[in-house]
């Protein structure tokens, strides 16, 4: 999870530390805030509820296309989504992480493999990466989880960044964003995303008990009928052991208050 400018020296990054409790290993950035988690005996399992919900994009993809294409993560955390996309879904997977301490910690403690023909981990600035011409429409899936060691709010949260994210997505592509933090405003962030993606292409899941709200944004996706969504959810549960039917109950369109702001 990235927060500083690339001009910072490596020694100035918040160091990655870990703790363990009840069979779960947690990643921290020199603070009490949890940056990610992994169940030690089941490293491919998505342990945290909000991380599971970051996979809700699967509901918006046809069942036979879930594994297809390129999945990109902005912010590595404890590499849970990266491991899942690479090892379980077996997608082409790229992770972009600014803090080199996080990458080293994930390789040492969180079962992040070395790069191979399907996995690339980049020690780069996510805000710069989404603006590069070579990354235009390169991904079918984009997961955004960018927080600093204080977890006070999204590090990258302006319309220019979200426009870059949309440009990274191919037609029919999907983005999930974790919105959490003491100073973060869901309304502010959701409004910015809706201005870029369009109000009919943005949805959110109800917040977790910890306060994480996962927002889903799409580039030209048609939402199927409820029966089809229920079939997709049942397939996701049976194939990947994720609570997709619960996600379906938690999905909400944008609040009217945000739509009204967009129309003003």
C-alpha cells in the first residue's frame, strides 16, 4: 500500500512488520493498522472479509470468462489478491507497489512467489503507472487498495487518478476499490469515481463491520437479470469458496444524493 513520492529514499519508507494470532499472520507498516493478512496453513484463502469483497467483480463477469484476461492490483498489501489471481484463478497478474519493504515482506512471509510468465510485481508509483500509454486498456480487472501506514484515507483519490484507472481497463473491464479510513469520505470518493465511469457503471457493497466499503466500477458492462446473477454467485461459491450470494445481497446502486450531485 503506497503513500509517499518516488523521490523518497528507501530508508524513509515505513518498515513492514508482522504479527501472528490464532493461525493468522498480519502485515503492518510500523503501526497497529493491519495492511493485510494470511492464514498460515491456507495461504491461498482470502482471510479478511473486505479482501473477499474486493473479488466481487466476479459477479459482473460471465462465468466462463472469470479467469480470462489480465488482473492488476494497485497496492500489494499482504499479497492476498495477487496470490489468488495468480495461483487460484491463474490469470495474468500484475501488482504495483511503491514501498519496497512491502514487496520484500510479502516474498519472505506471505508466500508471494518470484515473478514468472504470469506474474509481475512492480516497485512503482501506482498513480504514474495508470497514466502510461503502454498500460491503456491492458487489464480486464483492476483492484485498488492504496493506504499509508496510518490508514487515514486513500492515498490516490482524485479524478485524474480514477480517469487513469478507467483508461487501464479494457472494454467490459471492472475495478474494485477499498474505501476506508478515519478521514475518508465515501460520498466524496464515490462521486469522483462516478464522474469518470458514469453513475450507471458504479455500485457499492454495504460496509464491513470494520468500516471497509468496497466500490465496483465498470467500463461498459451490462448488468444481467437477477436470475443470471444468482447463477453466477452460486458458481463462484462452489468453485472458489467465496461468499458471493452474500455479496449479491449487499450490492447497492449509487445513493440518490450522489446522483443528484452529478446532475447539478
